[in-house]
């Protein structure tokens, strides 16, 4: 009888093992970095300008939204649709009136740059094209930097033309006002036009006929980035993108006078009301839009710091709504587009570090901090418009003792940037080094995989060397800055050439190597072969066990934690998207589970993976795996939680 029971148990175990690859994981699915998780309700990507209609309908303009039109519409804290297609607008300027929306158009080959489109607010279709600027061959910068309407007139800042151009709302040119480097615009009750000159820190006033009336010289360092004339109470409201990070109120009764401010002095960088980098109700980042409705509610658009020359990948959309007494009512946030956030080991996965932002919580989560300080660290590569990547919104994070080492990179990166944190700088990531770069004594790109392991060592497959280089962490200075020793070359096993990904788990001395596509010049894609080496640093660099054969083509991103490898896919050879994540056992090589969307009513998780480092995995102390995945369509981060 005992023997039969043992046989029965063995058969049952075998059956379970056979079933495991085909069984789903029974994971939970959540999201971060967007107020809403579904595509229909999600907050649009990287709004950089805003107009508020009297009835409280909000219109924002973006350079790019993967899933919907570039002008997003909101009311009462919820999405109300969009206008146009995903790449129709430049994003830097928008205005409107009772019937129409006017927005700066994105460069395209047929019409160039420097144009404004008029859109019917009811039909949401374009009914007029206005070529404002002669600078029509500028694809990557804002040419039209301000728009405003009053009665039957439309005003447009032609930045490179050094003029404000005035048209009828029907597109008939009336006259120009000469002004150097014009930016945001506002019109007061007398029909005078106020023009922000951000670089100069000034705001100039012109009469309706174009005569210069007044100049406001803002405090040293101020950068006026948004203007709004409050007809109900009289002041000119100015969003300051400089170190003050607040909204300034100027009385226009007589000579313009600064009479007050709205928001914490220093914004998210203030250390008297919070931790440096911490965002909050009045701890603003970049104020790029101000508006009010007839009920007296105030709306403030922030564009958190981050992003290089690609204007569609800045720090995100962050709209705050306040009642007439200045109390915050709600926020709308979209803080991630082409990027990922890594669970923080120091908090056992409670915090998530993206390339520029930090999140926590569930069901959209809480925006904790913006980690960029553009004033103390103006050369931060994450805001360098001349950087070789479009952005560095992909975050990787390890903790060594009390120290965090943070790595930021782009979508398909040949270069990785290193940062550290310390108590004096709070949540601000302090730039340290890069690979390639002087700290690692190499100019070769990283094209054969990158990893920073749990003990802080860096592993890099340098271009055309045939070697993986290990740079051991040698320690931290008094400020928390890490340093590494010289690279130790280890020949790439011939069986895994061409190498495209590296994941090293220091705690278990496990190396995971992914092969690229044999015979292809594309170094960013993964083929179907993955090798696992147990005891790599102990000397086993030639005998993988197990080998993992992916049965689905199109793998794009991998990460590992504990005893599992997680694989995310682009499109299969048949053109079908693979949004789910496979979990392979590092001991057996078996497919233990597939992480799927278990919460489709609240979370969209349908995006295919189109980035090299678009997933991050962490094993919590509870035995729960937390896997984050970049969700391009939903401008969010999908979070899978799974306990085997």
C-alpha cells in the first residue's frame, strides 16, 4: 500500500511538472505612473502646454502619445477624449476660445515646422492651417512658443523670428510686434499683450497697437514659462521655471508689482517643507501651464524634469486642480512613456525608481519625487539636449549596505549613466559616471549586454571585443559616490555568440547570458537561446546548465531575481504581440509560469516590449516576485506580483 502511494505521488508530481509550463501564474496585475490604468481613461503623455476653457474643460498639448491624439481633453479629473493623431502637435503651445482650439503643429516633411492648426471644439477636427514662422525646417525644437486669443484675434510667438504675430482667428495676418525670443503669452482686460522672455527672465507688455508699455524684471534666476491673466481678480500669474519653482502674482494696477506667490518657494527642491526632490500639492516642478475656470478653480500643469531632445519623452504630465481657496482637489498624472522603474531593495520593493521619477503604492500609485536637480547639476545627462539618446527614462537600482547606486539609460542604450544618493540631497540622483567613460577607462559602446549586480559590480559586453568585462565595486566616498576597479575581461562563450544580454545574480553566483540573432546586425534583439551558468565567478564560464530554448521569437527584454528568469517579448514572427511575461526556472530551465493580465477591467497591459531593458524583477523578503514592465500605450508601468 505504501509503495502504491509513493508511485501515485510520483505520478502526480510528474503531471504537475508537465502542466507547469502551460499553466498561468495566478499573479496579480497592477500599474504605476498614471492616474488611470486603462487605455480609454489614461492620462496623456508629456503635456507641455495647457489651455483651460471657462467651463473647466482642460486641453493639453503633447509632442507624442502612442495611443491617442496629441491634444488631450480632461474635465473634473477624468479624461474626456483627445484631438488629432498621436504625432500631430509640437506640444509647446496651445490656446482656445468658445469654438476653437489653436495648437502648434509638429514638424512634418510636407509642411515643415512653425505652423499652427485650428480645431473645432465640437467636431475635434482641423479646419485651418496657419504658417506662422519662416523657420519651417526645425524638427526637434519649439518654433511657436506661445499662443493666446482675445476676441477675434490670435497671437503667436515666433521664437526664431523674434516677433509676436497677430492674426484674426480666421487666419488673416494683421501685424507683427518685434520682441526678442518671445515665449508664453497672455492678454489682459485692456487688450494689452504680455510676452514672457524666459531666458532673459523678463515679461514685456505691449499695447494693442504694438507700443512697448512695461517691462517686468523678475528675480534673479527666474524663468517665466507660463502666463495667465486672471480677469476675475486682476493679477498676472507667472509660472517660474527657475529655482523658485512657483507661481508669481503681479498687480497690473499702475506699474506692475509683485504682490504674492502661489506654491512652495523652491518647489520640489525645497528642504524646509519636505525632502529635496519630493513633489506635493504645492511643491511644483516645471510649471508649463496655468488656467482658471469661471468657478474660480485654478489648474496648474507641471512637466517634471527629464528628457533630452525628444520632446515626447520629458518628465511627464502632472496637472493639479485647486479650489478658489487654494486647496488641492485632484491631480492627473502621466509620468512614464518609454521607460521603466526598478523596485527598491532598501524598501523591500515599496519604492520604484524610474529614470527620473520615484513612485510608490498601487492602482496608479503615488508620485513621490523627481530625482533631477537642473540647477545644481545642469550637466545631468538626463536633461542634456545634446545627449546621444532620446532620454534616460529606464532605471536600474541596487543597494549596497546603506548606499544606493542608480543607473539610467535609454530605450536601446549603448551607454549607461551612474548616480548616487545621500541624505543632504534627499531624493536627488547625483551624477557620477558613465560607461563608456573615463571612470571605466573605455570608449567602446556597450552592445553585448549590461548588468549592475546586487553587490554593485558592473558587467559590460563592450563592442567588438569578444569579452565580458567585470568592474568590481571598490567602495564609496564620504558623500556616497561609488568607484570601481579596472575591468576584468572574461571571454564570451562561443556557444552564446553573438551575446546581447547579461544578468548576474551575485547572491547565488549565477550568470545568465542571452544570445542575439545569429547573422543579424541588430544587436538590440534577443534570439531564442539563453544559457545559465551556476558558479560563474567560482570558475564555471564554459558549462551552462541549464540551457533555455525560447519557443517564441521576439524576446526583447530579460531580468532575473531569486530562482527565476523573466522574459518579455516584442512581436512574434507572425506579427502577433506578446504582452505577457514568461518566468523560467533557473535550476531546471522549465517555463514555470506566464504572468498575464488578471485585472483587465482596471489595467491595460497589452503593450508589446520594444526596449532592451524594459522589465525589472525583484524578489521580496515575503517570497513574492515583483516584476515591472514598460507600458508604452498606456504611458504607465505594469506591475506583476507573483508568489510561486
